């Protein structure tokens, strides 16, 4: 998606450790028009899949997920990173290792909100090593739901997570795939 690539080049900042900071438009301050374009494109790509739920992980995936769910006219469901007192009953749970936060945590989704009748599109702002997506896929599988695929705003192709998922037969559609980033020069190369 050329518009997203142009925005990454304009406002993205590359830091050591393969960190791409895009918080001015994607995951802290949100460019709603750009998110809407991402939602439209994912709707076009997955239009024939009969999506009943869009699933993401808190917190950065929620902005993207809201726009995508709007275009599919279905609920957005997000996995929580902590169980709170307002989640009653049984939950699906999976462990995720966070590249960004450098920790392992449990994600949970109430069994009330995803069933074997659902066809799920997983969305997220970033795909690096694929850990968050693997946790969400595990939850979809625990529920017996059908996985339509994954829709990603920015994939760091050089970290291999997307390739591993595709090798498993999982459909992954990324709006921008980065093949190389250089923190010394700020250079970003897209696939």
C-alpha cells in the first residue's frame, strides 16, 4: 500500500534493535484517514471470506482493528493482556513473547465472544517474529473457529515472522513489508 509506505518514509524513525517508531500516525497518535484506507484494503482482500469477527491484541492493534471491523460490519474483539474482574467465566488463554516489550505474557479472550461459528480475521499494527499472531491463532484454534487469515499494517519482512506463517499455509496480507532498516542512516527498504 503505497500511501502507508510513503508515510513510513516521511514520519517513521528507525532505532537500534530493529525498532521502527511510527507512533505519530499508527500506534500512539492515530491517522484515522490512513487507518480507514487500511481497513478498506483489507476488506477488499478478504471480501469473500464471510468474516464474522476481527481479532487483535491490546493495545496497539485496536485502532487498526476498529477500522477493519467497521468495513466488515462485524465486532472487533481484542485479546487482553491481563484478566480483570469484569471478565466473568471461562477464557481462552495463550502465551505471547513481546518483541517490543521484551517479556512474556498471557493473553485472554472470553469464551463468550468467539465460537466455532465464527470466521476470524486477525489484525495487528506490526508483524515482526510472529509471536503475537501465533498467540491469537492459538486462541482461534482453541475456540474451533475458522481462521480467514491475518491483516497487518507493517510487516518487518527481515524478521521472518510472516514467512513462517505463510509456510504453515496461513494467509498473511501486509500493507507494507519492510525488507531492510538501517538505524545509522535511517534508510528503510520495502519489498
